[in-house]
C-alpha cells in the first residue's frame, strides 16, 4: 500500500522555482532519502510534506487523503507526522525521560502504557541509564538519540528528518546513520530522510531520490543508483567516477587516444553514436605487463601521472598513451606503481555504465 504520495509537487518563491514536478510514492514502512547538493530543494520538499509550507503546484496525500494542495493545507499538528531538524532542539529544562514522554502525555496516554512505551524506546536507543539526566549533561550523540526517541515513540504516520546528523563529528555521524537504520528495522515507520551526504543515504535507505535544481534526477535503490546511474549528474554525485566520451565507428568505440571493441559491452546493440560511460575508479585495474588475453576487457597502455596513498587504497591518476585523459584508478594498498612508470590499464566493460553524452544533458 502507498503511504505517502507526492504528485506533481512544486514550490516557487515569487518567480523562482525551488521544487518542480516532484512525483513520488512511498510504501508503508519504506525509508526514502532525498539526496542532492545544497539548494536543490530538499528542505522545501520536506517542509511541504510536514505542512509548514503550502505547495504552489501538485498534491501531497497520506493514506489516500490529500493533505496539501495549492488551495488547501492541513496544519502540521494535524498530520500525525514527526519531524527532526538539524538543530535537534530537545527541551533543556526537561530530563531525557520527560523529553521522550512529552508527546505521549500530550496524547493523554494512560500512565502504565506510557511507562511501557517510554522504557521500550529508551532501551532501544540505549538511553535507559540516562533517563533522569538533563540535555546539558549529554554528549551530542546522546542528544541526537533523545531527539530520535522522542520522534519515534509517538509512532507517527510519517517520520521526517532534515540533515539530522550534520552537527555531529565524522565518527559519530557514521555510528548514528547505522543506528537510524537499526531503529527503522525495529519500528518500520515510513520515513523521508533529507541529506546531502551520499554515504548516509546509502546506509539508511531502501530507495534514494537524487535531486538537482529542484527536480528529481533518479529514484532507485542504492545498488542500482551506484551501478546504473541514468545521468552524468547522478554518476558524479553518487561516489567518484571517470567519464569516458567516445564515438561509435563500426565495431569500435573511438575514445581520445585509444579504441575499444564494441562487442565487449553488454548492451552493444543499444549504443548511440555518441557513446559515453561512467567508469568507477575501482573498476580500472592496473597491470605491470601486457595482457595475454584481451577478449574480455578493454586494454590500453598508460602512464602513472599522480598518486596518493589513502591507507585503505591507492588513488592513482593514469594517462592513457596518446591521450590527454586522466583516469582515476583505485588500487589495493599492495598494488604499488611509481609516478612515471608505464602500466597496462584494464577496463571491464561489464562493470561500467552507459550514460547520456555531454550535449544530451542540460544540467
Ligand atoms: N523562504 C524562502 N524564500 C525564498 N527562497 C527560498 C526560501 N526557502 C528556500 N528558498 C530557495 O529555494 C531553493 C531550495 O532551497 P532548500 O529547499 O532549502 O534546498 P536544500 O534543502 O536542498 O539545500 C534555494 O534556492 C533556496 O534559496
Ligand atoms: Mg536543506
């Protein structure tokens, strides 16, 4: 069943569109992220869902009931939703327990049931032992857990989170994004999560909505999004990548400085004349010696022009012979090549994604 449905949703400020033609359905219990660069319209979309802002086009429906349209908007407090902001604003004059129980008291929940729900959620977010502390006596991560517990305990129809981890330091952010997914597995509340951090979106989400300039670029599960980006923007925004732009010529694709055999690409028959590809750094393999078998991969001679050691991997820049291309290759720590040495570059065409050619895209 569809829980939350956005149809042709739009918001303009004066003549300036901030969100355009956003159409999206969330199933009951689904966790979906809105991901995109700053200013792409994520917060505006979320605020419309929460009811803080009325759309200038389209509708928002929950359980098949329209809550927002350009001429009607149900107020936030009547939507049965919880929203968590970047500044997670828990009440400083209330203890952890009082903060979390507040929404239940507001709903006049009987004492025994309230205590049961409160103790359960505090135990899930590992705050039971801190029930009587005040926010000032908690770390940033603990405060964030209070905010999450407070939002979840009322079992909202829809949970909305706007960059909830951006005030935490890097290690804590990593811990909390897994925690958010664990909480979701436990309570299965339909969730819209706004972030500009692709790892956060990939760890937490069932599906990711990539937005750019107020519009949806692509909606997919994390694996498809990474491996089959449909646009250059998505390919470049989700992880690092190389763009290879070539031209089809009979049975070959001519790239700047080298030529590859079309036949090795899985969807060879579908390739347009201007054929572009997104090639992830870890799919470019570097070899010391010439290949003995070239039937499964594209091979080209090249030179190492830059390298950086990042502990978990080497970040190489390799320039194919007779070419100005600079390909980024990620290699295991023991795969050591000096700058200036020549290597054989192997690209497995089954592990790359065809994307629109530069001129086919306006972004
Ligand atoms: N209240 C407002 N008045 C005018 N412009 C706004 C307002 N809120 C947001 N915008 C503009 O709308 C666009 C999208 O903003 P926002 O939704 O906050 O982006 P994001 O959350 O993705 O960073 C931006 O260009 C922003 O400047
Ligand atoms: Mg925002």
